[in-house]
C-alpha cells in the first residue's frame, strides 16, 4: 500500500512538472509578439498569469476526471490484492493451525494437499514429518513395554527364588545361588546393551579407532565360536584370499558386531547346516571403497516383510525368534549402529527356508 502511494505521488509530481513546462513553451510560441513586448512589465506578468491560470483550470477539470478514474483503478487494485493475498495465505493458515495442534501433542493431524506447487510440497512434507513423529512415538512406547518385559522376567525369577528360600529352609543350596547369579548377569548385560545402544543412536558412542587387520581378527572370531557351531552340528568356515585387510576401527566394537551376527546364524540354522564368513578387500559402492564381510548361513531365513524392521530394537520375527528361543532382540540393532558409527553399513538378503546373508561394509 505504501509503495502504491509513493508511485502515484511521484507520477503526479512528474506529470505536473512536464505540463507546466509545456505551458511555458506554448506561451512563448503563441503570445510573445510585438504587442506583448511593447507592454509594461506588470501587463506582461498579468498576461502570462491569465494564460497560465486559464489553462490550469481547463486541465483541472480533466485532472478531476482522470483522478476519479485513477482512484477507481487503485480501489479495484486494492480489493483485488486483498482477495489474492487471502487466497494465497489460506493454505498457510491451515498449516499454521496444524502446527499448533502438533505442538499441543496431536500427532494425528493431516494437512490437505490440493496442489503440487510450493504450498502443496510444504503440506506434503509436513504430513510426512508428522507420520515420522508418530512412528517415533509408537517406537518409544514399544521400547518402554519391551524393556519392562525384559527386566520383569529375570526380576520375577529372582524374587520367586528368594521367597522360596526364605519360606522353606534356612540353608540356600549352591544351585539356587547359581541360578540367581545367572539372572543378575542377564540383567547386567541387558542394561549394558541398552546403554551402549542409546549412546550409538545418539551419535555419542566413543570409539577407540586403531589400524586393525580385519582378516586376522575375523579368523580369531571364527575360531572362538567354532566349538559352539560344532556342538549344534554346523559347519563353520572362513574364506579369505586377500592379503591383510587394514581398516581403522574399534577392535572391541567390531568384534561384537561379528559375534552378534555369528551367534544369530548359529542359533537359527538347523543341524547339518553351513555357515560361511567371507572377506573382500576392494568393494566399490556408490563411489566409495569398502572392505566387505559376508556372514552367510543355510538357516530358516527371514520373511521379506520383516527385513525392513530387522535392525529395530527388540524386534523379533514371530515364532522362530521368540523370547524363549532367541536373545534379547538387541544384537542386530547394536551391530547396525556400531557399523554405522564406523562410517559403514549392513545389508541383508534372505529367503525363508533357504538362509540369510548379512554383508558388512567398512571403509
């Protein structure tokens, strides 16, 4: 509005200046003659004033007409500008109302998307953001429920054993103390896993990175778990046709990654099956070079619909990976975040009844 008034004022001033200059030129051409030159100076001034005022009055009537038209044009322009601004800001008002509802805790709000312009893209992005927030809130609720369940089970066992010991005999047999000690260890490991996982997810996991011969370390890890595999009737082999593969890594964290993967492979591969660990030194992925380690088993496999959630905390495939036959449900999530903290990633391929292959990429 201020800009419009400034433009109109400048236009009026320039028009008046040009018109006055034209009147002076016209007076010089038409009225400066012998009669004008022979007149007294006072008469000359009166002649010029009379000419100037007469033309200004005639022009004033014309200016009034033009002014009415200009005012009408400005009024119509203002009305149109207010209308178009209302149309443009209407989607923004809906978005602001939705943001206020989200700030009050309502994550089910959705903004209608009517177009594919900038407002439509903003509304779509907002809806995707609220969906992610709702998924995060659901995950948080599931996490609290899962943690409560995992902690309740060993605590219940310990409480029951202690109550039985108090009510039956004054002497506590060693086997009961051993069972209580096992449950305490289980609780300690669960709490430690949750703590480390929380640090990794927050990007605050401290890594002691040093040059590590990954090939040599994998060979040691395979030797450590080979006895457990053989006890389950499994064949475990390590394949490496490369020279020492050096990576900058935290030895303890990387060891835990492959221990978790191998433990899962042993747990979910039936007797008579095979597990192989293979390392490749120079693997190019998206323009970057990685050391690739594949842990492949001939186990029960994983349904396709479960692969997307495999690295979620406490996630277990139904039946096969229950709390009774499986672990705490944190192993794969920990492995995923440890590898991510090293600047790498994990990929998984699986087919039910055929087996699973986890591929770890480390820069």
